[in-house]
């Protein structure tokens, strides 16, 4: 089960790559209005509909990334059975590794459910471990078990679950290989 603090967003942005990537990279946004500026974690901004959070009189002026992420490995996975716009499964993973062990992980998924989300339980499986194919597979299985995917003409729920499990494992292995 996803923890309540897992960031989510409403369907219009669920199949867009940038929100998934921003969530995985722990980005913050600077919102400006006549009242001044405020810095908000992207995950917090999308817990409700982004336009309701930003408001009619504010604008996003800047996107910031934590400097710690410069040494993290990352992976972006996109899977679509057709080349048409929409319907793709989007997954981003970022990871900090030290001395061959995964210290911290962030997994963000979009295009599967009505909302984009992080999967904190799956992230905990990898944290503190030497990342093996088996650990990556377990994290992928956990995400696949926890999602409630949409079903449409492109693919069934079962197919999406299977693909998500594979993509999570692949993304974790790739991010681990890129980490400094």
C-alpha cells in the first residue's frame, strides 16, 4: 500500500513525462504572485489539482532541483505499444549509491493509474542494499501488486501490471549503474 505522503496528481498530467521526472528528482517549484514568491516541493504541489494549488493569480517561474541529486544515478523508462500520443507507461527512478550500496531511491510512475505516484514501500526494499537483480525484481513486483491500472483498448490491467514490474526492475538497475 502506498503511504499517504506519496505525491499524486490528477489525470491531465498523468501521461506527461515531465511531472513523472520532476517527482522522481525531488524538484521544487517557485510560484510568483503579487504577494511575492513561495517555494513548494513539486510533490506537494500535485497532491491536489495543480491549477487549484497554484491559483489563478500565480505562475510557476522556476523549477529547482536539490544539488545532492547531481551525483545520483537516474533512469527514465517509457513503454508504449503504439507510436500514438498518450497511453504510454512512464517510469522514472533516481538513486544514490555509496560503496556499492543503494542509499536512497525514488520511484515515480505515470500513465498507469489516474494519478502519478511514488511507491515508498518499493523504494524501501532497495535502500541500504547492494542492488541485485533479485532486489530490483522484488521492488518491481511490489509496485505491480500495488497499482490499480486503467484498462483500455491499448492493454489490459494485467498486461500493464506485468510491464510496470519489468520497467521498475530495469530502471533500478540502470540508475544504479549511473550513480557516482
